[in-house]
């Protein structure tokens, strides 16, 4: 299973759902990073070998900056971003992608497709 860091914008119910699926999931507040800048969250995720799951496109921009070969970032693009909608698109994506084996890349998930950019 995957080691995941869910961004603060991911509902706690989605975090619990991912944990129920067997993933090792933390959020920034769990590791003393509540309210810190995104680049610090990325560095923490890299150091802990975690995939970031977020609704925030800023992580995609940081990924393209200096962390491209160091981390995997999953950006969920869904409207409205309700817990149920997030779980639905993540569930479909997890059937196609084993996050436990992904070590780098930008993955953009929407209702209609999953794009993997390495």
C-alpha cells in the first residue's frame, strides 16, 4: 500500500477512507506542519517517501520547479470537491495506478481521465 501525505484541503473523511483501504496516510497537522508553505510540505513528503494528494494546483507548479525527479504528486480536479466526489474519482484512479509503486510523477485526476506526467 501507499505512503500518502494528504494536503490540508483534503477532507478528513477522505483520509480515513484511504486508511481503511490500507494506506499509511498523514496530513501536515499530524507531523507538525499545519499551515506551512507548500514547498515545505513537499520537502517533508520527499523525506518521508510519501505521495502528496491534493486539490491544489500550486503543488503541480512546485513539482515542475525543483522536485520533478523526487516526488509523486496527485492533483484531484473535481467540482464540487465534496468528500464523495473526491472518493469516487480516487477510487477509479486507484484501480489504474498503484500509488505504492509510484515514486515520481505528476498525476492529475478528473472525472473523465487520469493523466500521468513524468
